[in-house]
């Protein structure tokens, strides 16, 4: 990578705890799927969801990707 990412999406807080800590240190905002066994305070934006099923993960990631594309297209049009 040539630069830091604008945002990081974490699917499993328990498995990716080190990545969340690194993002906090570097000041990178994070979006995290938060199951009942996770702490929502570790992420900048917490989305309550079941992080164990692909159906849940796929649904939320599709919505996030759509929102990112929509936001980028609005940003480009308003320049």
C-alpha cells in the first residue's frame, strides 16, 4: 500500500483485535460488525449483527458498498 486506508471494515472483532488497535493508534476510522460477544466501544461505527453467518455479512457489506459508491458519485457530481 502506498498510503493508509480511509476506513477499515472489521467483520470479527475478536479475531481482528490487533487490527482494531493499530487503526486506533494510526487514527484510521473503523466500522465493525458487533455480535453479542464484542465490545462496541472498540470501533468508531458499530453495526449490531451476527458476525458468524455469511448471509448477515454479505447483506451488510452489500449495503456498505452501495452507500460508498453512492457517496462517491455524489461527491464527484458536486465538484
